[in-house]
C-alpha cells in the first residue's frame, strides 16, 4: 500500500516563526503536492513538485516555499508564520504518468499559529 | 484561471440514489477525478474519467462530458457510511500532473 506520512498531526507555532512541515512517501512517486484545507474552501493547491528540485506554484503560494531534495520527501516552509496560515495542511503524491492520476494523501497536519 | 463548482450540501435517505454535480471552467485538462473525505480523515480516491462517458465502480459511478464542461458522481444504494465530503478534481499535465480540487459537497445520509 502507498503510504504518505506527514511528520506531525498537530502543531502550534507562534507568529513570526519559521515552520517546516515534512512529508515522505514510499511509493517512488514523481509528483508531490501541498494543499491547505479550510472549511468551505476545499483543498487549495499551494505548491507541487514533479521531480527532485523541480517545483511549481499552485493557486496560493504566497507566504510559503517548498523544498524537494530527495524524491521521497517534500517539505513545506512557512517563512514567517502568520495567524491566517492556521489551517489543515495535506500532502499528497501521485505517479507522473498513468491512467488514473490518483493522488494519495497523508493524514494532514493541523497547524495553529498563535 | 481554473474553477470547479459543486453544491455545498446534499441530503439523501439511506438506500436512495444521489447525484453530485461538478461544473468547471477550464480546458485542456487530463481528466476529472472524485475523492471522498470522512470527518477527520484524509481524502481518498474514488474514480477517474479521462474520456467522456460513464465509469462504474461498484455502487459509485462517475460521468464526464467535456463538451458541457460537466461531470457528476452517482452514489447508489446509499449507506450511512457514505456520509462524507466529496470533491471533484481536475488534473493537467504540466511537467508533472497538477491537480486542483473543488470546494467539496457535504453529503448527509439520513435513516
């Protein structure tokens, strides 16, 4: 079974802190994604990566950056956390090519910025 | 830009059939997917349509019409455990496979 693991289930950080959210997948997937999920807004794409060191902005990249130094690991970085970044963050991975484009999700990180 | 529209809530009775619609304003995408998410859980993949028409997977079916910019998820023989949020998503090939999601439809199944 594909497994996508996010480093923390719950996280509380202070305004202005630099925050790292880590995601690891074990199925050799090329594509990895970071979404944030807020009530009524669905899943909004922050960044995605389709290869090591390759990244593309999603719909809401402001205030975030990403790092993909190894194929299995995709990190989301909040450069200076703000209260409006309080949210559920979901990491996902998928094959680069394939019929279904099925994405597999981690369990999410509930981040609270105080 | 790309956008997907879904109803925010749908309520149905156990044993019934329910259809969740998804309309989109985008083009050139690779396919339309559907995901289910229970409260507190991660989204899980349900179905995918690369071509126009109906795809059936057990009690769930999904339909796509690119000419009408429209798709739907059909759930038959509803069960209480089907109470969840359902998201449609579109995927483009841009080097990798970029996927964006609609805001989701909350399905309430009543006894």
